[in-house]
């Protein structure tokens, strides 16, 4: 049920404009809108794949994983909406290889002024709290480099020749991000199918 032009799945609700667009989406009389958020399946798969016991415990308790990450990153009991948004952004973007400059631009673009140095502190903090995720990311990329392809949990392949023949670090890193992304997002797609 995805849509395009605009894609209502990706209308941000943080901005006034996004809230205004969302308020226009209403069900026809006698019908109901159903909202299903399967986006966190990728975070669940990341936690399972890495056996990240802290994330798995938070999911088992049905905690809000973004609040949990915000508490860990900012050392607060009750995160502010901005702190939760930062945590949510990092939760999703970390696994796909976001770097400090892109994270800083993303957060600043959403009204949370962030320097690249501050973004790096956030990324380092996330990795310190979830070392198994970093280890597993490296293992997936190493396997894909050795094999020439990345796989989903069930073995569906994506060939990534740039892992072995990249002309520079930027090309290699883009392929490395694709390897991990295929491993997790590809598995999520397999589950959806």
C-alpha cells in the first residue's frame, strides 16, 4: 500500500508542514485507516543478528527502543522529543553506515543544530552502548568482501564487486554499506514477502 508523489509513508510529522499534510489524510465515511509500522523490524533483525542482549531485552519488555537509546545517549530518564528524534535517527541510520557529516546535516535539517564533531560523539556513544552491532557489521562486510556478495538471513544474494575492486575508500565504503543494508533490509523484505 505504498504511494508516491507524495509518498505518504515518508511524510515527516515533526515539521508544521508535515503535520498539515498528515492532517489531510482521512478515511472515507464508514471506513477506517489502518496504520502499521513495520519499520522497527529492521532494528529487531539487527539486534537478533548481532545478539545484542540489551536491545533484545528492550524489545522483549516492549520498551520504546528510541526512548531507550535516548536515555543511553543523553543520560536522562525522560528524553525530550528532540533527544528521542536524535536517537531514532541514529537507531535506523547507524546500521546503514551513516557518517558524522551526514548525521550532522540530517539533524540540522530537522532543526537540531549539530556539528560533525557532535554527531561523531553521538555515533561513538551508540557504538559504545552496542558493541555487538559494530562487531556484526564488520563480520557481514568481511564475509561479503570474501565472497563477493552479501546475503539475507535465508541466503538471497546481492553481488557487490566494488568491495574488492573499489578505486578508493569512498567507493569501498558505499559497497560496504550496501552489504550490511542488504543483509538487514533484504531480510526484512524477505519477511514481508
